[in-house]
C-alpha cells in the first residue's frame, strides 16, 4: 500500500493505487476490512474498483455473489452520503483470493492505459460537489445490480460503467463523470433490450423456426 501522504501532496493515481494493492494481495491475501481500514475515504471507490475488476475477465465460479454484494453495500453507502465505509462482519472478513489478484494484475496495464492517458482533474465544481457523491453512488449501485443480473455474457458491460465512476471519482475528473452518466443510460438501454429479447425468445424462436 502506498505510504500516507500529507495534505499538500498529490493523491496517487488510480493505476498506482490499484497496482500496489493487487501486488500486496498476491503475496498475502487480505480481508476487505483490512483493505478498507488502510484506504480510508478513498476506500469506497478503490475497493469497489478492486471488487469489479475481475468481472472484466473470465472468473472462477462462486465469487460473483460475494464480490457483487460487497460492491453493492459500499455503493449504497455512497448513495446515502456516508464517507466512512462499513461492511457486515461476514463480508468484511472475506479474503480477496490471490488467484484473482494475480489474474487482474497480469491484465492491469490494458485496463489502466486509457485512464493514464486521458483522465485528469477537470471540472472541479462537479467532481467535488457533495451531491455528485450521492448521484455516483446511485449509479454504481444500479450498475452493480445489472452486473449481478442473470443475463449471461454481460458482466463486462456494467463493469466498464462502474470503473468509469471509480476512476472519475478518484481522479476528480468531472468530465469523465459526465461520460459515466451517459454510459449508465446506454448500459441500462442495452440490458433492457437484452431482457426484452430473452422474454420474447420463445415466441421469436417459434416465429423464425416454425414447425
């Protein structure tokens, strides 16, 4: 974990923080409670990013519920304005598996290449607005629910939306936050269409393949 810095020092970038955290998790799996205690207020978004990054890649079965539930609990706390993250004991004692940390770490450069190039502090009036903290929490909560939905092969789609908000919040980039709101609308429409097609699939199958 990066060392604590004084208030005049710039915050480390998301790519630096998440890489340092993943390297620690590869060597020694830590509980979510331990990670949250070390990351303080930034732990909200940093740990949410940690929890959803594995959904960008093929993931061993059995982790979706616990990772998604922890992400949802944290984002709901953002939505109601909490600044100190809290998790139930059972969830807080979950150890992030080193196999997942290793998998994400090996693919991290591909994920952070865009953020390092294009994301930077912009529109501080938006990025630092307390109301926006609530709104971002609501959006992340909604995207997490979509992430946990049973529609197959869709996990990376809401994950990208969540990561947009995570990076925008940690980097204080109001412009990227606006992109997150647009992405939330597009992702919601995509899932609405996918759900509609699944609901109509028996009828459509009979229409396209009669007899």
